[in-house]
């Protein structure tokens, strides 16, 4: 799959990025290379291969699920700028 300048500009716009006009061709070539590699990986026959959570056949060493710290919410909320009903109030960040 090959991307053109229009697609790169659209992707940059969606990602809220500014790309210099002279760099668009490089971005198009690099992104096209990534997409071609993904297509190449998708073409590999993986039927009969069991999915793995880790490349090595190992198990995680887990610690016991016990409480190790005391509840300090009240102490932390005393120094917070704004709280309500045990929650931190923060300014809106989504437009």
C-alpha cells in the first residue's frame, strides 16, 4: 500500500501534527514502508500456531495479593486544590 501526500496530510491532521511541506514525501515513503511490512506479516500463514503471551515459555512470579500500604486518601485530599465526595476535581481537558 502506497500513501500519497494527501493521505499523509490527512493523517497529520488527525494526529494534530504539523509537517513541513518538504518533509511530506519522506513521511509518505516511511509510512508506506511500514504498511507494506504489516501486509507482509499478515501474509504469513499462522494457522496451527498457538498464540503466546510471552516469547519464552515462562510463568510470572506473582507476589501475594495483600495490602502493604495504609489508606492515606484523607491526607492527600487535604492538600489537593479541589475535592468533592472523595474525588479529585480537575479542569476540563477535552474540548
